[in-house]
C-alpha cells in the first residue's frame, strides 16, 4: 500500500507545474464542470480519542479518484492515518499489581504484558470506498458531503475497519480545484485478541485535478458563437439593398 501511495503522489506532482503555472487562473461558472473524473491528494490533522477517554493527535495523508457525472459521485482512495494516543500507564500499573499479588514476584512480567496489550498508538493504510453528494458541481464553490468505509489488515489475527463521514467544499478553477474537508470517523481495531475502538475528528486540505474529456455542456456560450449564421439572414440582407444601388447597377 505504501508503494501505491508513493506512485500516486509522484503522478500528481508531475501534473502540478502544467496546471498551476500554465493554466489560466479563472473561476468557472455554474454547470461548467470540465470532466466527471477527478484525482486529488491532501493532508490533514485532528484529534483521536481512545475508548476509555484517552485522547491524542491524529494525522492523515489521502489520495483518491472520484467519478462524479453531476451530483452523485463515488470515490475510491488510499488513506494513511496515524493515531498518537498516550498509553494508560495507571491502568497498566494497577493490572500488574492485581495479577502479581500478593508476592509481586512477577510484577515486571505482568507490567510488560499489560504494556504490550495496551497498544493505543498505531498507524494504518486504509482502502476507502464511498459515495459523495455534490450540491453545486462545476460552480465556483461546490459544497459536498460523503460517507464510506475504510479497510485495512483483514485477516484472522488482526483487522481494522474505519467508518467515516465528511463535509467539504471545493473551489473550482479551469481544470483543477482546491478542497477543504471536515470529517469524523469511528475506528474498530482487532489486535492480539483484543478489541480497540477509537473516535477521530480531523480536517484535510488538498489539491485536485480534472482529467479526461470535457463534458458537452462545458461552454454553452462558446457553442452558440461557433454556430454558423442561418441562411435566412443572408436572404434578408440581399432584399435590403437600396433602390439607388439597383439603378446604378443597371
């Protein structure tokens, strides 16, 4: 999964010079979405909370593809998330004391075992899948909402699932856009026979690019200007010649 993310980021960075510097920096109007296919990358940070009340920071790096023909779209991406929640040392200490009492000969062993079980801080790469709903696609500012499921390490010994929802806004340019998302997630992790539940709130900022062919309704004004004049107008111009001009011609 790390190789996929690195290749994806290299591909996007190769497009940045042609889009940011060669592209006219003009905003689009309503309904002028260039293409239904988009690719985007972003990074963000937030807060993660462990199921017993412990809280710490979180960080996110995301890359994805989205297909949105008009309002309802679908997004597929990879999401690298890290949850840095401090361990509950007091609970580990109490567990070791209870298990090693009354002699406390094996106190160190039980304390180390409790620390191994209490793996609160971890990082995972998720495969994200989910729908999106855009309220004003192709406008200068396109607000949208989305939801989905992230999957990582599906196996017998360990698995991690991430259910998320997000609220975002996209600022469109000719063939690119900037976006800002605020989201929340619930993470369920199974590790060494134990179950861990996390809650996360985060914000993500990033860059996106429209690729593929443009839609047929991209520039309706230009289409009208390029249409040839109807033949009726030429006939009317011939009939509007003045009598003096006809006499001179005779």
